[in-house]
């Protein structure tokens, strides 16, 4: 059975989430007052509708209570975002995830009982900072308690080595989630695809990207030692 999501607000952030969830096979309802945005997204999602998300009955009419999660991606209209969030809490939606643009909005949402709060600007800032300080780290996702999931270019020192020889867990305290293996396209560009579940015999290729999980300190140590 498909997971059901409602995305409220179709700016760049909401549009990106709607398209990504749809590509991953989820059932997505996209909601926005702007009919032009609805026209743009309707070919990507299960259903798109132009309604006012601060109208409680309008949301009920869209079976919003049946959603596994509702994502509030309303950007600059602070009043609408708060009103929408309040309605969703009154309807006892199973899971509410909301975007915020600042600390004041975060505090208000927490008082409404919403705990899953996204601040894309903060996440992007942290990711870019990590990449600037460590160019071999292509992307990183910060987790609680100072842990990271990081995409790392295969270090030149390790090319041709077997994973079993590298001893990621024993020597660095890291877990390898998977490998994105690069291959050349017809246009001589590099396209990456998930390798699957690597084994101790898997050999590191020059176009590989390692997806690692571990503490921030251990990941930085691994990059520094092998750069």
C-alpha cells in the first residue's frame, strides 16, 4: 500500500518534495492557492488542487485526515502557515511536518505541538560549509548527537583496494551504507547508480562515491587520512 502525503505550498521547496516523493512511488496530493502552480505540478503528482489551506472545510473535503503525513511548505506567508498548522493539529493529523523561516516561527509551531520542523536554509548552509571545508565530501546530512551521513568521493589512496582491506569499521568507526558507482554515458559524462550491498571483495573504483555513516569526527578523520 502506497504512503499518502499532502504537500501544502508549492514554492521551490514544496515542489521539490512533491516531485521527489512521487518519483519514489508515494501517493502525493499537492495543494496551493495559485492555479498556475497547480497546473505545473499536476503531471507529476497523484492529484493537485487549488484551495485555500487556511479553510478547514476545504482541507477536510480533500480527505486530509487520511494522509500518512502532511508537509506544510508555505514560505513567506507567515500568517497562513500558522493558521494551516493550527487547523491540522485540530484535525489530529497523524504526522505534521512544517517548514520554518526563522526561530520565532519554530517556537510558535512547537507551542502548537508540531515537533517535526524543517529549516532548509540551515541544512543547506551546514551542508555547503562542510563541503567547502572538505571538498571530498560532496554532501552531508547532520543527525542528532553529532553524527553524519556523508557522500564522499572515493579517495585516490584507496582506488583498487578491496573494502575488506580498508577496515572502515575497525580503523575508523564508520559504516558503509552503499556505493554510488559512476559510469560514462554516451556523452562522456559520469552517471552514478546505486551499487547495491557491497561485500568485503568489492573493489573501490575511481568514480565511486562512498555513502558513509558515523560521527562527524570519524568521517573527517577518514577524509583527512586518505586525502
